C-alpha cells in the first residue's frame, strides 16, 4: 500500500504474501451473472466482466455503478484487499448501457480515417464507462479483416495494416488519456491476438445460435512470415501507445489454436514486442485448446502465456483444475507467479489500490450532449458517397422528399450488433435519433415517410430516400456466404422509384454488400452502422457538411471476390479500398474499378 514505491516493487511485495489459492483466483475472470459479490470475494476472483447484455436491472448508469461497487467492496474486504478489475465490451461506446452514446462501429471510424476523431470517440467512451464504475474496455479490435464475409468485419477499422495500426493506437490513447491512473480513463485491450480476420472461408469448426460459423474462429492458412507481416504491426503500435492488456484470438494457425501457442504469445508478443502487461483469454477460449480435455487445455494455455482466463462461468472447476495442475507440476509455478505479477502491475498502474472506484455522481455523463456531438461528427465523416448524379446532392431546402425503409426509423438496425445485447436487435432499444427523426426536424412537412414504401396513390416527390440495411448481428452469427441485403428492403426501391424524379439509397451495413438492384439508384450513400446519432447523416445529405468518407474495405463484385489478401486493388472489385466521392462527383481516392 506504499504508493511511494515503484509499481514493480509493490507488485513483487504483494505477490510474496499470496497463497496459491489467492494467485489462482487472481487469474480468474468470471461473468457477473455467474457469481455474486460475496462468492467472488470468497474465491479471491481477480476480475469480473459483463458479457454482451450483462447489464443490471434496471439498466441505468447508477445501477451499473452500484453493481460494480458491490464487487469492489467485497474484494477490498478480503485478507489482502486486492481490488478487482471490472471489464466490458465497450466497442462503439459503452454499448451495454441503455442511454449511452453509441458511436459508429469501427468500420465507420475506418471510413473517416481520422486518428484525432478516433481518439475523441474513445475518450468519450472512457468517460461514460467511468460514470458507471467501469474502468476496463475489451477494445479496440485491431484485426485486419481480409474477407468481409467475416461477421466481425464491422469491428475492424479496415483491411490495410497501417491504417488499423494508426487508428487502433489513437483509440488506446483516447481510452487511457494521460495515463492509466488518471481520472475518466479506461484500460484498453488490443484484440484479438493474432490473425483475426485472416481465417479461411469454411475453416471454422465452431457454431452459434444459428448454426455453423464460416470464418469466425477459423484457421489462418498462411505461413508465419505472412501472418506476422499482415497482423503484427497493430499490436506493436498498440504497445507503443501504452496498451497493457492484450486479448487472444479464437483463431488457429496451422500450428493449432492461438490460445495454446507459446511461440506466438510468449516468444513473439511478450518477447519480440516486449509486452509487459497481461494477456487475457477470450470467452471460454482456453477450453478449445485441447478439445474435450479441460485440464490439458488449461495447462497448455497458461503455460503458453495466458495470464488471466476469461472462464467465464464455472469458476470452481477452473480453480480446482489449475490448482491440481500446479500441484502435479503440469502447470509451471513460475508461470503462475509471472501471470499474477503482470496482473497486479496493471492494477497498481491504474491506481486501483488508492482509488478502487471512479468518482460517483457522474451518471449524467452517460449519453451527454457533448459526446453525442462527437458521435454526430463521426457519422457525418464516415458516410461514403459511392455514386451520385447531376445536382442531386445535397438535397436543398424546399424539395419534397419521400423516405422509406425499415432502417430509416430503427435505432437497433442503425446501431448493429454489440448494442445493449451481444447480437443487438431491431427496434427502439436505446435512446437516440433515427434518420427519419433527423430529417423530419429539418424538412418538416416536406418529408413523407412510409416504412414499406406504400405511399398513397398519386404521391409524387422530387427526391426519394430508401434505406436498405443488414439486420444486427455479431461474431460468427454474422458470417455470410452471400453478402446479400434483405430482399424486403431491396423491394422497397422498386416501389419508390416511380414516385420520384431522383432516388438516393442509403445503405446501413457492417461491411460492403452486394449492391444488385441498389446500383440503379441515382445516388448511393454507404452509412455503415452509424449508432445513435443519425443527424450526422442528415448533415451530409442536406449539405451542412461535405462527404469526406472513403471505404476502408475493397467492395467486391461477388461474394467469391471478398478475400483480399494478395489481390490487386481492382481484382474482382467494384470500388477499391479508399474510394469515395464528394457531392460534386470529385474523387476522394482512387477511381472506381
């Protein structure tokens, strides 16, 4: 407890006082729905997390703060009083919390290609997290997706290694501010090490609620030199930016599961990159190392260099199995001590022993107007104009506009997965501004809306806007072999087309999609997954702000053209990476293919 000593001295002194049970507990991370505060303290659990949808009842900032504090108070009452780390997936804002600001998903931040804006977004996210008592974010994703059929494509900043490295580092600086111990900061997690987004189509053996995955948790079928060249630089940049936590990928290489790969975790990450923080497993990721053999999986994963294990539920089995492994000599005692030392070091750096909880009474920071203004700016800068004609855009005042499409008035659709729940969902799931509401505020009586495009007979307008949208998904559930938009959405285009002189189609998606009939529109705007502040879309559609976004992924002609590694920019592509237009049709990057 002597803050005058160095972090290493304090971590070493505390480690020397810990029993084996306390050390193993420190390495465990348990989901909050699986353990209460009293039991967490009894087992000396070092970390608690909220999985996707792991919110308290009611889902309010104050209830969050009280929930986290209950675990923290219990931990502080243990023999050694070691504070817990509470973690969440705040991947586009503090997205489990109702009323929080939902920023554009990372694909949209990649479309802005603006590191300063990425840093602002992540700083605002950290402030909203602190208001709920949470100081650890499982983000940013620094994957370099090479096949947009992957269901996590929207969590990546783009397909270019250098861009991902730059934006990931910017987010880490935003989350961690002037230092891990500063107010309103959150410990970042660079994830998922390594090969995320590079898995081969059809290589996954995992499955989810809707059936088998196609790419997620699959195999990177490349040699090590290629793997490291494509996917390692963002981790080097993350560490240089101050990252102290790295999460391991579910993916495999040709050598096996990364969760059990000592060469990659210990030799490359901790050795070659000099990473001094701690390595976290993904949700139950260690279980997959040796299928069907839990003890062997834990032995290999921990010996490989995993320091904290996201268990996430059966803590008794985890603790007893690790203890048996240490006693039998199959899990190295030295490895246990190294893991705990690394975890304690981060807790000391974060100042948790001096200030276990962020300041109370800041619930109004969640969804604050200033944060929503940042999100609105990010939405405007992320919109990519793929096609336009004549003087269609911006839409000038006084013109009558017909608006259609389910995504035009649905917060859940425009926010995507990882919003309130793991998979996200359609509907009014949180507070925000839909495109319909934003346009109505500006156009008043000149705007007519029908979700299905079923306007009364005789309806005519100068401009039509149809929103076509992917429905919310996350992880392998979103793996797609077709990249198709919903047929019902596309059908609305045909309904509205005869009623208007000019048609604008707004696409809301987590990745480039096959355009098909969408290509017949006079203008196409890719809005990605903008989050709660669709007023940013109105800003560019009505000309208050210019179009500046460019696509961070190559736009394929057909699903089979989706894999990009090793291909020329226009090989099988409609638009190359970096493509975009302003409203005068001026190119903002390379020309269309």
